[in-house]
């Protein structure tokens, strides 16, 4: 929604695998007059980030907000993002490092009498370090001098 409201883009395509997330996005868009009045064309598309239905070298910028840890095939997904980005295109993402989930697990243990969470039942990736994330991006084809992980 921020990209659409910025006025910096003529078209924004928002993608998600989850139909319920797309429905929530539609609801928020309908309630936001700034988007309704923005000159940007905004489309919502259900797709799998591991198989993005766009041509190679066709996307100027790609944003994944708090999503990477949910992708079942992280390497394939990052390769797909790299594929659809134009040369010099930008990829922005937020995700969680493993220590975040350790904190959540500790809080859960404290609230349920000391029992461990069944981490093997959780549907997300654990990224142990920023360096690990950087290596994933480099392996997917992103250029080392243009990768910044904070």
C-alpha cells in the first residue's frame, strides 16, 4: 500500500499465496482514501513466490514484508525474485532471525509450565544470522556489492 500511495510508481502488483491475506489487503485498500486517489494502478495477485508469474527482467522493485521465514523453498524463491527483477532492480525484505523465535519459544515455555514448543511443527524458516541471509541472496544471484542485510 505504501508503494501505491507514494506516487513513485505507475503500477504496483501485490502478491500473496494466501487468499485470506489478499482479502485483508483488499479491505484495507477500500478503507484508504489515499490509495483510491493515487495515480498508481494497484493489482492484487495470488501466486507462489517460488513461481512468480511474471517475465524475466520485468520488475523494478520487489518487497517482501515479514514473509521470507514463511517460504517453504527459500532458495528457489530468492532465485525467482532475482529472475523477475530488471538489472539494477531493488529487493527489500523484512524477516526474523532465529534468536527472535528463541525469544518467542522462551516466552511460550514460561507461559505453559516450562514445556518446549514443538518447533518441528512450526511453518517457518530459522535464519540463524545476517550472514546466513546474505549468503542466501548471493547464492540466488544477487551481486555482493549490492546486498545489504541489517
